[in-house]
C-alpha cells in the first residue's frame, strides 16, 4: 500500500502534468515558463524540478503514452494478414486521423514541437523516436500498396507525401469545435477519397516510370 507521502508525490506530479498540458495547449509550448506551470499546479518551481528537469521532459511525459498507444494500434493492423495492403493503409490512416482529431488540443505538442526529420533511424530525442516510429509504420503500409519493384527511395518519397497529406487533413480541423463523432462521420468520405487519390496517383506515376 502506498504511503501518504507517495500518494502526495503522485498527486503533485499529476497536477504538474495537467497544468503543463493546459498551458501548452492554450498558449503554446515556447511561451509558457516553468514558473507558470508550477504556479498553475499549486507548487513551487523548485518542487517541479524534482519531477521534471525541464519543459522538454514534460513534453515527453505528456506525449509518450498516447503515441505508444497509437503505434501499438498501427502495429496490430499491419500484422493482420487477412487484409489486403489497401485495406491496411485505409485502417492505419483512419487510426492516425482519429487519434489526432481526438487529441486536437495536444496535436501540435505530439507531432510538431521540437520536431526533427522523420526519416532518421536513430534520432537523439526519445520523443522524436516515437514520432519516427509512427512514420515508419505508415511507410510499411504505403510500401505494401506500391509496385513490388519500387525502390526504397521511391517508397520513402511517397510515404513522406502521404504523411504530409494526413497532417494536412488533421491540421485543417485542429481548431474546430465540432464534436469528434460528427466531424469523423461528416468527413469520412473525404478521408476515404484522399486514400483513393494517393493510391491511384502513386501507382500511375510509378508505372509510368
């Protein structure tokens, strides 16, 4: 059984994370200070540093579990041998879009803040490793839909294009106040069409080459 001190410690940590998430979402990562986060959490900034060494550590802690959960979903979809490559790409795309729109206030934090290249195999930052892992899974799904003789540079290029397409779709609605279920239902045909256009266009381009 946890001691009172351990319970208080965990409560303080949760309060800090909640305050950081709220402030980052409403004001932006770069403009919020550690002192402001501590004040909103009801503790001193010295107390905050006991749990987190800096804002980047807070960003990582807020992002790690949700991104790992999305990666697990995508991995399960990729491992389903009963589905066609096109069905897998559609499902992974749907999972990605649903996740991002479910986390509209945190979307920029999860994917954009302190971001670096998505095609580096071993980035220095652990959070970027998670982001790159997600791109790698999407790249696998795209690879399955392209001609077998497509080169890896071509696969990477088309995966990048598709990744940017998904982010473009999500970015259009990150500030929408429309309820998630209604938004997904209304835009589902557009999401499906975007996959159709990508598949038709990429396959036509590669066959032409």
